[in-house]
C-alpha cells in the first residue's frame, strides 16, 4: 500500500503549517519525517491519517483518493508519543479494544491478541495493567493495539520521544526488525536524526512547512541539498567567505570551486563536520589553520577536541578517533594546525558543492 501526498497546504490562523507539500511512501517502506518543532511533520502525519483536514491538496492510498475519508474508513494504525493506553484495561484488553469495537468474534480476538503479543515480545504480560509496565513495554502495547485492526498503513508520531536514551535505542532496533517481518507501509515522525537514519528506508527533512530534502539516509547525510539540512544533521563547523574565479576563500581555507568561474565576487558559506577535520602538530597543505586547543574530551571511541583560531576569532569542533588522539597527546593550550578533508560550499540560490 503506497501513500501519495499531492500539494498539501494547511493553515492554522496566520500560521502556515504546510505549504504545497508533496511526497510518496512506497509500498512496504519505512519513511521518516524529520525536522525541528514547528516544521509541519506532525500536521502532515495527522492529515495522512485523517485526523486533520487539509486546506488544499490530496492524499492517496495506492490509487484510492482518501482525502475526505474518516480515519476509520482509511484503516490506519496510529501510535502516539505518550502511548494513550487505557489505564483501567489489561494489556490483553488494550490490544483487543479495536477488534471489540468492530464486533469481531471472541475466538478471533483471542488468537489475534496472542499473535500480536508474541510479535511485540510481550508474551506472559497479557493480564498486567499499563501502570505495571515499563515505558518501552507500554509503547509496544500501543503498537500491538494499532496492528490489531490489521491496518493498511502504520503511522507513528514521535513514538520513542517519551523514553530514556537506552530504551529508545533498544526500541529503534526492535522497530526496524519488526518492520522487516511485517513489511507494512510505515511513516514515523521524529526530530532525532540518529533515530531517523537508523530506522528508516527514506528520510524526508522538513522545515517551515516545506520539504527541504528527501532521499535515503546516506544520500541525505552525504549530499545535503541545503545549508539547513547540513546544519540540522548533527554538529557542523561553519566558515563564511566568498567565491570568485573558481576559488572559495573562507578565511584560512582557500579551496577550488569550479562551480563558480566568474570574476564577480559572491558570498558563500562552507560547512565541515567535526570528523572531517584533521589535526597536526605542524603546518601541512596549503590551507591549514593555526589554532589553540581549548578543550579535550575523550568520550567512548571518539575524542572531542575544541580549538580556537585567534587570527579569525573562530571556534571549531574536531572529532578524532582515540588512536589519533593518543598519538597526538593533545592538551589544552597546545598550538596545532587544522585542515579539512571535505568541505561543502553553499551559495545563495545555488546547489551544494562538495570538495
């Protein structure tokens, strides 16, 4: 069951939540809507579910136009961030609720609930109540309840947002495994890029009611389409400068930029991720930048180094693997040299260029 959204717009008073948004989730895929608060991702999800109506545009399930159908008629499974379980009902009755509303036979309900509790790894907990479960277990009950009515699609709104980091990590892996078992077309909303990249087949990055970029996790991370996408997907170092005559001059970084061979100087901004910077004890290359180490934080498999350029008043974050960190023996106050292995240059109204 594919999901196609065509030219959706939605306004709440003077606030434009969605502005001419179009996308497609292929049948059996797991698509993530990723963006900051206020980007429109939850509004888009609720319109796909039928919980909100669009001002303009259409929603299709496969070739069927469901724009004006109710959520019940759309046969959607929806999972909310805060579980929304019935506290006075057991796990069994929570999962069975949708089937009882639809007057399914008792034997069918019992068999389906048992199957689902096995699927979500909650066998033996059928008679417990939500207050007797952990946060991760409650979220799996909510997912089982959404699947009980055999939905055509599954929609999840920040499904792990209320959980602590360790439980979120475990549930991300579990959701990906579950999806690989059932192959139900799924869209989930998140503001956590690590979560989106770990779980989804495709990622749609949103901002201000627009889609900034869509693609596979690797495509979006390696080839960000806009400065916003580059900046949103993790920590970045930003260099401001100009381009002219096929060169980008970004403070101490002077790099070839053949995308702009013209003599007229234009403003440009370059982005470099912390792991794309190198540190040496002595100058190297044609555009290494002299800096002073201000902070050293070995954390897990990566040492996070903070440096500062007195010449340009520029603070940078550098991620080194532990072997390189041990080799350099860095400490606060050291004078060292930084250069970039990869630089992404953006000009206003021009595509990203990566060196």
